[in-house]
C-alpha cells in the first residue's frame, strides 16, 4: 500500500510540475499577445488620427451622379 501511495505521489508531483511549466508558457504567450494588441491598437489610433486630420473640405469626391460626397475616416474595423 505504501509503495502504491509513493508511486502515485511521484506521478502527481510530475503532473504538477508539468502543469506549472505549461502555465508559465501560457502566461508568456499571453504577455506577448497583450503587447502585440497594444501595438496594433496604437497603429489603429495613429491611422485614424491621420485620416481625421486629412479629412478636410478639399477631400470631397464627386459621385457618379455628379453630387459631392465627403470622405469620412474609418473608425471601426469589421471582424470576419
């Protein structure tokens, strides 16, 4: 009985160590992803600001029916 418990204890410790290693790897991936999303968010903000600044009265296009149409900056992105 003691030998079985000792064996099970070693198995559980090995599983625990593997789980801790996996959690550390996932936390590192999460941090990397968070940094990537922050950079993307910053790039989106810069582009939106540039588009807003570029949107002036000169940025008027004529449509096919001859009417003028103001160009609006993109403020949201669709997800697929």
